[in-house]
DNA sequence: TATTGTTATACTCTATAACTATA
DNA sequence: TATAGTTATAGAGTATAACAATA
């Protein structure tokens, strides 16, 4: 029988390992969800950003890529009729990317599939969930998720 | 002064939000680290898998892509002299992908940059880290990270 | 003059299918 | 016959640079 040594590892190292597991699982879920909806990961990421209309500009910034990439990305989403380009009255250089009704449905579909990972936490009691929340809050300095 | 309402949200929802923050941060760190080392994300992911030599085959499976992709991926890493293809004596169909010395250095460089996120946890006391570890262990059913 | 978005170009990733060499 | 890896092909993402329209 294998006796599991009480590890010498610092808890931080073990936490790191557990988080890596969680990250990996989440990433795989994202890729699978995107593929199931016939979305390239970049397209799925774009959709997730569109909780409200955004200028191409801002989209590029959030996706961490060049403006020129967004053109092609939105071209293809537009061809699929899940987004449209709308003019911004205040500044005619700007085009707002807006979800169509089909786009909203697709985004919802995607979000539904991504919510699953949190079922991981369903095994914890309410008290434990509160404990976990408080620890994460303390660990994470304030900063928007984006 | 803003009095923070004790939220009605279930703790699970808040945990979800905090984890999303953590995921997003980690993802951005990965992309930045890869770019800084002049690696395409897929190449960086490949490097991370190579803690020990692997058949092209196995690499494709771990990266969740087709065998044919790995050929090009390894071609470019080999051109950069960070990996080599070595024959497997037992089965001459198999080629093992092995890190070169430069490859090990590059992988270490990448890992060093990815370790940062854990500094997020440095603000927690040892006892809090243990608590966090135990909660995550309970939340995560046993399953390899991969 | 600076900014928003597009186009052109070149490189990489990705899936599919057809091929080879081994087993 | 099945498997490991390659090649060919086509579609998509990405960065860079040059450009038009607008500010």
C-alpha cells in the first residue's frame, strides 16, 4: 500500500497545481464549446466581448490584436449574420459592432456551455463556497476581468 | 461613502466571477509571454508539453489537433533549433520530439514567465493558502490536469 | 496631424484527404 | 489491414505597412 507522505510542498505550489487543472479544464471546455457551435476560438472570444455594441477599435483592444484583424473577424461573423456594422452618429469614422437576434442566441448558447465549469463547485457547501470566494477576493487585487 | 451591500448573489456566482478574472489574467500572461519569446501560442503550448520526449502522435493528442498539424508545428520549432526528431528504436514509424539544450532554456524561460500569476497568491498567509488548497481539492474531482 | 477602419501581403495554424513506410 | 508521420490544399487568424475617410 502506498502511504501518501504529508507533502513538504508549500500549499502555494499545490494551489498552483490545482489552478492549472482548473485552467486546463476551462480552456478545453471553451475550445469544445466553440467547435460545437462551429466557431473559431477567436470568433467565440469576440462574441463573448459583445455584451453590448462596441467599436471595431475597442474590440481590437480587448482581443489584444490589431485593428486589421478585427475587420476580417467581423467580416466572417457578419457573413454568418450574427453581427452587423452600424454607424456611430457622433463620429462617422467609427463602426459599432452589434449582435443580431441570431447573434444573441448564439452568444447565449456559448455562455450556457461555458457555465458548466462552475458545476465543479457544486460539490462545495454554501459555507465552503463563501470561504472560497473570500480567499479569492483576498488573493486578487482589484482589477477588472475583461 | 459607498456601503457595499451584502450581495444577494450566491457565493458560487461570485466565485465564478473571480475565477473568470483569474482565467483571463492567466490567459493574457500566456499570450504575452509567448509573444515576448517570439512564439506562436500553439508553439508555446507545444513546448509546455515537452517535459519529456513525446511521439508526434501523442503530441497531437495532447494538443487536441490533427497529426498533420504537428508536422508543421515541429518543422518550425526544429528550424529554430529548439527541438529535434529522434527515431524510436522499438517502432521505426515513430519519431520522438526532443528538446535541445536551447529548447530547454526556452521552455524554462516560458515557465518562469508563467509562474508570475501565482504571485497573486503571495498575499495570502500560509494558513489561507492551505485553506484554499483544501477547498479546491474538494471542488475538483480527481482527474489529471493535462 | 491623428484616428478609424480597410486593403494587401506574408506567415502560421487548422482540418481534411491522399500518400509512404512501417507494423 | 491498421498506424505514424508526411504532403497538398484550402480556410482562418495574425502582424505589418500603406491607404481612404474623417476628426
